[in-house]
C-alpha cells in the first residue's frame, strides 16, 4: 500500500528533534507490558523508548525519514553508554559546555551511515540534540523574537511556578492573556506562518478552519486547567530547556528499565503502510498523528490494514491535531473506541496542541 504523505512531504532534514506527544498518556493507553509486541512511529524516538520502559517483548519503530531514525539511533546509543545526567546534557534538558565529548562516546555504538550523519552536524550537537529539528527551531523563533514582545522573563517564570487552580486562572486572565498575546499568538501559529517555518504545508491538506484559534484554546487549557510547573513541553517551548521537568523517557525512574530493554527495540526506515505488508502482528500501536496527513479514505484503508495485523485485544493510540479522525462506523464490527479512557487521558495531555487523543481496541 503506497504511503500518501511520503509522496508529498520532504523528509531530508530532522523535523522533530523530540517527540511533541505526551508519552505519559501514550503508555497508559497502550499498556505495553511483558509479552506484548509494539509498533511505534519513531519520530525522534522518545515515545518509542517510553514503551520499552514497560518491558514489552518487542518494539518495532518505523519512520519514513532516515533523519528521524538517526535521532532514534543516537538516543539508543546514549542510553547504552551514558549516565542519566549525561543523557539529559546531550539532549539539552540540562546545561553542558562540552556535548561533543558525550557524542564521541555514543559514536562507537552508531552504524557507519549514522556516524557520518551526525559527524556532519557537529555544531548542532553542541546545542543539544533535542533542540535541532525544524519544529524546535520554530518554537525557538517564537521564544526569542515573539514572546519577549509580549511578556517579561519575570512573568514567564511566574507562569511556570506551582500555583493552585484558582491562582492559575486569575494569573492567566489578569497577566498573561493580554491583547499582544492573543494577536501575536494567532499570527505566529497561523497556517501560513507554521507552513513557512515549521510544518510541511502538505500536513495541512486535510485541515479545516482556523488553526491558531484552536491551538490558543488548548494553550489556555494547558496553562490553567493543567499545571504548567509540571509540564515538560510547555517548559521547553517557553524557556528552551526542561529545568528538571522531564518527559517520560528522560525521567530517572525510567532510565534503567529503558537501558535494560534496548535489545528488544528494532528500527526500520519504512512507511507504516509498507511495513504492514510483512505480515507481523502487534498488540500495541503508537500511531502518533500520522492520520492527520491523510484523506479519510486513506485513513480507513490503513485502519483496516492495522486491524488485520493485530492480535485480538490490540490497542491503537493516536492524536488528532486539526483533522478529525476516529474509527468510522463502517468498522464497528472490528474496532471499539475506548471513549472513556480517551477522554480521561486527553484531559491530562500535557502536549497541548492536539484536539483529541484516540484509543481504540481491536475486537
Ligand atoms: C506524524 S509526525 C508528527 C509529529 C508531531 N505529532 C507533530 O506533528 O508535531 C511523526 C513522524 O511520523 C513520520 N511519519 C509520518 N507518516 C508516516 C507513515 N505513513 N509511515 C511512517 N512514518 C510516518 C514522520 O516522518 C515523522 O517523523
């Protein structure tokens, strides 16, 4: 089955140097425990590694992009040979003046092609490997040039401090949500600016309505209903680092189990459509938001293929950002939406750009 998005988007550069999807809700949705076989869209690797922490039998990571798989391979090498605090330094979650030395230690564990991919990006490594994708550059431009026009450093630090719910609401209304915030946010996160600076225009093909308005509402939710002080995605977007507020795969409590299970992980440069032709069966599918970039017909065709490659009871998890996708009625005999679980987990989603988190179970 040919991949629709592969024909349109450019995959020659690192697009995502981190996964901008909340691994906490992903792991809760998929329950990737012992005996389970997982298929996971690779992206930068963090969420695939998060699945490994629960000791499934096997995880197969796929991506259309060799650049993304080079990110996965470097992270795997880092888990193998670095200490936890050094991994955080390499990624950019902690400060470090000499990331090159950390890379040199990881380099021994890389394949020849991936060594040369990263050797050509020496100066980027010094910035922290979590900061060098096109998407992270987009956030950096926002943080460096747009945010200072709206809020002072003091106000930004204040937003990121722990507060009770009531205080978060009043801080948002009284200090944060001023005219400049609303205007510049809507401008910067408009479809036109996003396409020019961050996301491939191909990714907006199936999106309707105002992109920025919807993201603004979700951002308000993340800043008020959720606690910004424990949100790694918000911390990074606003400050360029994690300040010890870490996503699942980078938290110390998950480091040893991920390291221990690295041999259960395999990665492959392939579209998911092609990978399914091999006839393997899976229990857990991390599908990122790949359906965002497909027509409804392609979505249903792929969903049917995924079900045909599932073990009974297998779970699928995916995000909608702007294009609504969820099990069509025509597949009711094959797939059950886990609506309550989806809603509960979506309410906890710390990566706040999405409009839905979908969890479905194969009959
Ligand atoms: C779907 S993107 C989304 C990342 C993030 N949610 C965002 O939009 O900000 C994550 C990864 O999926 C890969 N990808 C997209 N469609 C794919 C497909 N059909 N098969 C395999 N990988 C795919 C891309 O190369 C990318 O590295």
